[in-house]
C-alpha cells in the first residue's frame, strides 16, 4: 500500500465528521500508484453517532462527485477501509461523507464535499530516447538522452556504463538526474563502451535503454524496454505506451459485436482478418475463433474494400473486462502483426449482465403531512452510472409506471408532496441503472394511500325512533 494511503485515515474521518468547508485543504495528501485497485482506510471518531461512512470519487478535480460505496464503522481499525478500482489512468480525488443515526449527512450536500486524498493512477512506463552524442575530440564517446514522463522521479534515475564482453559490472556515472542531458567519456584502452540509462516515475513504472558506443562511428545500436506492474514492456509493437488504455465500453450481453472498417485494400485483397482478445490488459492474447456471422475476406480489386464495415462476434465466457484488437493483412502478408505480450488493446469492453441491487423504504405521511411521502433508497453495483436512481409510481403493482423524479444519487432520501389532483392510491418503485444499461428495481409492497378528504357530519331533523 502506498504510504500516503495508509496515513489518510484520520484526515478522511476529519472531513467526514467535521463541519463542511468550502474548499479542499491546501495540503491534501497526494500519492502516485500503478495499481488500479486502491485500499482507502478511514477512522471513526470514538463515541460519535455515525451510522455509516460513504466514499465518493471525482475525476474532474471536485466539480462532480460519484458515490462509490458505504461502510459501517468497526471497532477493529483494520476493517475500516474502502476498496476502489480505477477504470482508467488519471487523477482521482476522494472524499467521505458521514451519515448519523437519524440519516443526516455531513456534509449535507455533495457540492460541499472536500478532497481528502488525491491519487494519480499511472500505468505508463516513461518513454526513453538514448542516442550517441557528437564527440569533441578523438577517442571520445558520449550519449544524449531525453525522457518523456510527466511524473519523472529523480530518485529512480541511473546512468551506467561498462566495457562489453568484459568481467566488470555496470558502473554508475555520477550525473544530474534530469529528463534530458549529455554525458561524455574518453576511451583509452577499450574499443567500445556500453551505456545504460534507467529511470522511473513516481508510480513505480520503470524503463531502460542501452546503447553501444564506438569512437569515430556515426551509428550505434540502441535497445530500450519499459516495465509496468505486470513486468510487461512499456511500449507496444506500434510504439504506444502499454499503459495508455482506451476508454471502456459497457455491454449488457455476453455476445459482443466488434465492428471495424477496412481501408487501403490492394490487388492482393485482405485474406487475413482476425480478432484477438485479452483479459489481463495485454499480458496474454488469444485469437477468437470465427463465428458463423463473421464476414470473410475482402475482394482483390484495389479500392473495392475501402471503407467497408465488417464485424466480428465475440462470445464472452463471462462478465469482466476484455481488451480487443483486430489484425488485418494483405495477400502478400503486409499489415498488422499478431499482438504480443505487453501490447495495448485498441478497444476495451466491460461485459456486465448483472442488474444493480436496490433497496427502498417508503413512509406515508400522517396528519398535516398526509400528502408528504418519504422515499429512502440505496443502490449497489460495480458499474453504477452517474446519477443512476429514478423514482416511479403506479396505481397497479405491475405497472405501468410514471416517473416521479430521476437523476438521483445512488443513496438518498426524497420527500414527494403529492398534488391535490392525486394520485391517491399507488405503489412506489425505485430503479437504478448501471453503465451497461442494466436496470435493477425495488417495489414497495404496501399500497400508499393519500386521502385528502375531511369527513364531516351534518345533523338532520330529528324524528321518533321506530319501535
């Protein structure tokens, strides 16, 4: 666990239980990580009336907040933590909100939330360029380097050298740790010098590049690698950083259609069209067998296949995150290579066929509050949409349903003031949808009656009672 995540507990609790402020504290803890699964602890103040604590996340620096999950404070400190899995690289703000025994939140509204922790998820290895420098005199060799990395960590920078083929280990060359620079050596006895540059970012991703230098030679051999959390190369076969994953598409079916457009078709046609998939972000790849509705090869007439849209059908073996790439090659073998270990997917799909879990409680009004119907709810799902909840009513328990209000948070409370025109007897249903358009619902079993009539008795002319 990153150090700052472990020491956040007290700060998160202070934000959750203290009066809300208007801005995030200036010294909000910040950390970098290359692991999308984050453990975020919290600590409940002893003796407080906190019923549960809610975690919220923001990807736009606190402009909007998304409910993640809730937890009931435990006396065992190690159990007081949230788990959050970030879908993409980027900057994440986290805040917490406490709910007391009466259901009141602190802070009262989401726009009063403060960031208690900022986490940068970065799975991209630094891009390193190492090239031979122009020497100033004979028997001199040198290197120039350029590192492209927003979160460059000077403590992970190391420039080393050795004589190739010898028994000596790498020797460290003292130099300033910076993203670009030049270093020269004079060779008196050795005919060649091998130089290695290793660097990393604050999230722990590492890259290295080596170069073989020969005095008086204009060309030098260069090789480079990069490592991510899974130890894969930091660059794919097309040069794109392996951590630079595309946006995730959410599908509520295990039969996934992957359409693609083919262009620049030559005289040899396109006989090779394959769909590949990965379930571990490119660590391993598998070719998808052709389905009955998958299209065949393109015609061999130049230009006939340009712009043609074709489609693969992928039968997902279950729910989860899948990465895809389509490989096409001409009749003479020119085109995309098959994906290798560490290659980044070109498309990401989350298969999610599970409906959100919804719980609801409906309380009818009484007395002067007879028109006020209180609806409380909570919704859970790993892929809940933004503002996922909507409230509905129907005079029949089986519908059809009319909308009361929509675009509500995953957890909340709403007081519906029924108008003078009704409805007067009805059922209430709470729905929640996820990013894959799965909809979960909870219907309150009891019929709600809103009776606005005020009975009265008028005395009539008295008469003798019948014997």
